[in-house]
């Protein structure tokens, strides 16, 4: 009798574990499905060929991974790889329970980032966090920004830049330029007005001492809500404000420097110092 009970209990345990694993997988799949749908919407709406290429790349190379414990940092277990692919990009939708996997994964979950690409040559990862903190449009924009890093890494776009800091900055310059361009297209005329207003504000300081004023999020947040729909969190308000600010800075640089090479250099320098000074959300 005791033995039978034990068998039943063991069976139940295995059953419960399998059930949890499959509901986890369903949740992870749902996060990917929903966020990819937002990225697709933006690619379709803007008809931007880089956004289209990034979304195509993500669909073709994505497979699902789940965080596991490993003393060497952020390791994953492949849960569903699907068919043969030209390139394998492991998408890791982070659930709250993954905080328990390891210190590194807990930090990844707690960090104030919506998504991030990990350029590990052994297996590149694209981590997506449960995204209740962002409205649909901004989920899509962030996915395309991170997808840009993933595609650039896969295609070795910035490989011939030897200096790693410079390589990273060019990678960011490309991703931010694209994100800014897409937001401008989606935001339409009202958004263009805000950008012009911000350009004016920045130009005042820039003329005086060649310095870029820091962002002023509260100044624009209500109008940004009107344009993009209500922001879902402080984090989202900060991201929207940062993109508006970056877009305006890029315009100020374009107005002040004629040569495309110099514009690119100035924009890269600006992004680098913004990161250093922590003006980036
Ligand atoms: Zn980036």
C-alpha cells in the first residue's frame, strides 16, 4: 500500500512538473508572439526596408530558450528549436520565476531594460522581458532596436572596427537612428512639431557653448501620450522622452555640420557621452 502511494505521488510530481513546464512554455511563446506582432505592425506601417529586414531576420532565425542556472553567468536551455535555419538566434522571454535561476538572470529581470541582445559568439541571445511596462508601439520599436543589434552581429556589420568601444557606439548609432526614424514616421505631424520645439530648446544651449542640454521628460510627456497613446509606466515615459531628445539632437547636428562623415562622428560622440553621463533610459 505504501509503495503504491509512493508511485502515485511520484506520478503526480512528474505530472505537475510537466504541466508547469508546458504552461511556462506557453507563456514564453505568448510573449514572443505578441512582441513580434508589434514589430511586424511597425514594419508594415512604416514600410521601412531596414525594419522589414530586421523582422524577417527575427522570424527566420528565432528559437526559444529558457534561463537555467550556471556558475558561468547567463546560460539557457533550448526548449524549442524548430526547423533548420540559416542562423540561430535564441530568444529568451524572461518570466518572473526566472529570477530564481541565477544571480545574473535575477539582475537581468530587475534591470530597467525592456529587451536586450547578448552578443555571445557561442550562442547569441535576445532577451525579452514580460512587457506590461510598455504599450504596443513602443514594444515594437524596442524589439526592432534590439533586432538591429542582433542582425548587425549576425552579419558582422561592424566587425572591421577594431576598437570595441567604437564598434559598440556605431552599433548603437545605427539602432537609435532607425528607432528615431520609425518613431517620426509613426508619430506624424504632431510629433514633428515636438521635435522642432526640442530642436529649438537644444539649439539655444548649443550655440552658446556647443553643449547639449539634458533631456526634459515632463515637458513633453502629456503631448507624447496624445500622440502614441498613454504611456504604461515611468520607464516607458523615460524611453519616449529619450528617443525624442536623441532625435532632436541628431537634427541639431545635421543642421550644424554639412559633411555626412562629420555628422556621423558627432552623433556617435554624443551617444557615447550620453551613455557615460547616464542621460539615457
Ligand atoms: Zn541599443
